[in-house]
């Protein structure tokens, strides 16, 4: 079983449009939407949900107001400014204390050091994840409550579910649509994948962000290839990206020309390869066959393999030997 | 006044709007600052080309265990909810990447064996682009948590009437960190189903934080039924639309080469005029008109 993760560094370069095209062309496959902050793949794949489960992403402090003596110890110790206590704060009772759930990281310092034991950590449901069926296979996707933490944890949970499912059903390919950036959910999406596909665009920002994500792939030991979207809008910068990708060992395997059919397909809630035979659709078909042959040579992923590694433990991944 | 430029979806034009508004308002004589809070993939410097005067590392305090004092009692591992410190029979191991710097282990240690040491997670750069004060953060590659860098940016004093904070995409903790304490949010979207869906998520977030907001629609192609339908759905959302910037090859080319678009494409500057008027009015009133 192989897993391809589509990633970009910079947002809005066309990850989801390309993933949707690859998903349709690779049928049957299991697809995972790991951009849990702003998931969009379901808008194109139009799946039907089979199963839904809550995501418990850590815990949050909660003050038991009847026991609280308002000593202020928690305010003094909290490093995240998560305890509101201002007079005049409409939501606080006169002189009372309240946890700001968006600021609380669930560290439990206030719980452990409250002299009245008036604070508890309670499990916090901060999202839902779904198994759905679309015309080309199955989609694992999620919604994270706005302002939530632990998006990396949710990504790991989604990938774990997708791996187990694909193993059971004998599906040989998992396609993962990754989030933008290089932080925790991106690391969680990439760790242990067979191959990363970096989608970039020929702009100064695209080039700058490409180099950062290419370096992250290298650091995580995930082999990567590059696709330049809208390559023809600035051929000179496309060349610079191609040169840079040689340096990072993430060679350019395809260029997608600017094509208004991409937006037209999105408006029609379809993948571009289903509704168009224009230049972008043709380029995506060619990219699909190249990626599939690259994947044959890439390492297999095994169900459960990357899961023992916590998403944020890069140091440990590198030094090995430490498990949690 | 602190204005966050956010979006939900990536690549809708946050940096374009933020850098150009900063440029145009500074040209009118306002004291303007631009702060790049997209520390995972910062791009503002590519367009503003600031002269950097100062650069300093951002550190996160992580525990250091003094082995002579440590009795391996295990209270630190028990106190840590993130698995970032583990007491083994022979020694106590710290995993800095997992550490949230809450200080819980230090408080829990009865032997006083734990102290804190700064560990580098990123860099902050400060300088000027013309009269615009520039502040930019950059997360080190491989570091998972960006909030400490964003926090450091926001703690850096600025002398400006108007501060533009360029947010990362998404709706989770780095965006919350950027939005905290802002006077208003400008949400940049594009007229596609993805743009609209992610805009709705962004609206829910700013509402949860009680921050007033307005929308800027980027890359608008006005003709055609699909756009009109899209705009109909946009109008049902509880936020005012301040500008619709047309799709244009001249704008796309100016962007792709890393220039300040308003300097080279006058029509683009014209499209931002209404936004500038509204921002200036808000400064005069000392508040933002739109309330949840």
C-alpha cells in the first residue's frame, strides 16, 4: 500500500483541485482530506457520509464556581493568559474567574496547584471526522471546530483510520490532501508517507514557500516530486523553481498551464478531468501516470506504522530509539 | 488600530491586500506597520522589500533537568499532559518539540531539579520599507508550533496608528493567536465554492472572538451566472463586503514578480480606495462600525 501526500507550503496553489483529479483517475482509492482547518475536497467529490465520529482533541480546564474561593493562584500560574477574571468582563460573575477555552492549552497547571481543587480538566470534543463514499472510492475527512488546537492530532487520527481501512479492503493507494504551511498539521500529514507531491506556482511567494516545504520533506525523510501550477503565467519563475527543485532532489514531474476550466469545474462541483479535456486536464492526466510510476518505486506504508510516532516528535524520529 | 488580514482558505490574496493597504495608507502620511504573522510561510518581505535593522531569535522555554538533584520520583512526567518529559529509572528525558512551555514540571518537582532554558524555534526581523514599519516572523523548519513566534511578534512594540497583521491561512491556533486583541478583521476570499466555504469558517472564528469583520473579494470575473449566484450566497453572510477586486492579468503579473501592485497597476489602487476610506473613518471614530 502506498500513500501520496499532496502538499504546497503556500496556500491556494491548487492542491485540492489536483488531488480531486488524481482521486478520480486512480479509482478505486482511499482519499484523506488532511486540511482539517479548511477542508474543501468534499465540495468537489460530493461524497455521501457513511460514518461520523467525534474527535476528542485534548482537554480543557474548567472552574467549579461553587468551590472557587477566588484566590487568584491560577491567574498567577497560567502562562497562556487563559483565565479571565477582569471586573466588568460581562461573562465573568462579579470578581469571578472563567477559563478562556480558546486560549487554554490543557496543561493542567491550574488544576494541580489550585488550593481548593476547584479546577478540573474535561475532555474537549473539538471536531468530527467522517468516512464517506464518493464515485471513485472512499473519503476520510473532518471538520475541526474553529479556533481549535490539536489539528495535528486530528490529522494523525484521520490518516490512521484511512490506513486501517485501506489495509482491510486491500486498496493499494491512499491519496492525501495536505494543509498549507510547514507546521504541526503538515508534519502530521507527511510523516511516514511513500511520496510527497509539492504543488507550487511561479510567483516569488510560490518559489520562497516551495523551498521551505522541500526542506521539510527532506528533514522528514519523505521523497518528493514537484508540480508547477499555472506554469505559463511566469515562465521565468517556473524555470527558477525547476532549478531549485533539482537542488532539493524534488524534480518537476509536470507543469499545469493556466486554464479557466479549473475554476469552472469547481463551480460545477466536479473534478476538472471529468468535465474538461483542456490543457489543465490533459496535464493532470500526464501527471497522474508519472506519479503512479514513481509510487511503484516508493516505499510501502503499513497500517499503524507511523502512528506510534507522535506527530510532533521530529527529534525522536530522527534519533530513533525513543518511543512513547 | 490593529487590523488582521485573514481568510480561511490559502492563496486568496491576504498578503497582497495587506502589503498594498500598508503601502497606500503610508503614502497618505499615516504611520503604518505591517506584521507578517504567517510565520510558517512568510511572504510579505518579498513584496515590501524592507531594510532589516534588527533580527533576533525566538526561544521557547523548555525544561532542563539537573541529574544530580533529580530523584527520579516521576512527578514531572505525571504533571506533563503533553508527554514532553518522561522519568525513566536512570534519567529524565525531555522532548522539546512536544513541550508547551507551561512550567508545570518545574512546579511539580520537589527536588528543585528542573530549570528552564530557551530553545530556538524561529526568528523575528524588524525594519522599514520606506516609512512602513516592518515586522516579520519566521518559524524554523521542522518546528511544529508557530504560536510562540506569533506571540513574540505581537509583543514587539510598534509606533503606528494602523497595524496590519497578515495572518496564516486556516482557522486553528496560529490564526487565533494572530486575531487575539485585534480591532477588526478583513477577510479576503475568492469567488469559488472553496473560497466561500472557508470564508464561512473564518467568519465563525472572528465571531467567536467578537472581532468585527468585513470581506474583500479577490479575482472577481463579474460576468456570468455562476458569479452572480456566488455573490447571492455571499450576501446572505452576516458581514459587509468592502471591495471586489477584478481578476486581471496585469495584477497577476505584478504579483508574480514580487512588486507592490498598487505602485504599478493604478486600477488596483483604485479598487482599494473604498477600503482605505472605511479604515480611516474607523481610526477617526476610534472604533469599527460593524458589530456582531
